[in-house]
């Protein structure tokens, strides 16, 4: 079981954020580590900040950047762990 609920790292571009999480799951009596990624876009509604998973046309390139960075991070971490 994971010791904490803190993210491994975050990547941001404008209002787009990709968060990388390190997870552990027991498989056949052995702990196996794996990564997952959550994505959100922040925006301001009046004076209040909100988040969504929806993207506008101009958000797509930023989403691609942060998701590619998250993928690169995971691949390099897994390569280094082996």
C-alpha cells in the first residue's frame, strides 16, 4: 500500500496540468509499482478558480506538451528502475 497520497511530479503549461502518480499493487503476493497520470485544466470563473477535463481548441497543444512530458518522465523512470 502506498505510504502517501502525494504526486510523484507535475507538468504545467498555461492552465493545463498533468500529474504523475506512483502506485503499488499486490500481484501474486508481490508488490508491483506502476504509474498513472491525471489531467486537468484550470480556468477562472469570475473571481473563482475552477478545474475541468474539457479542452478548448487553444488548450490542445498545451495538453499535448504536458501529457508528453508525463509519458517521457514515466518511461525514463521505468528505464532507470530496471
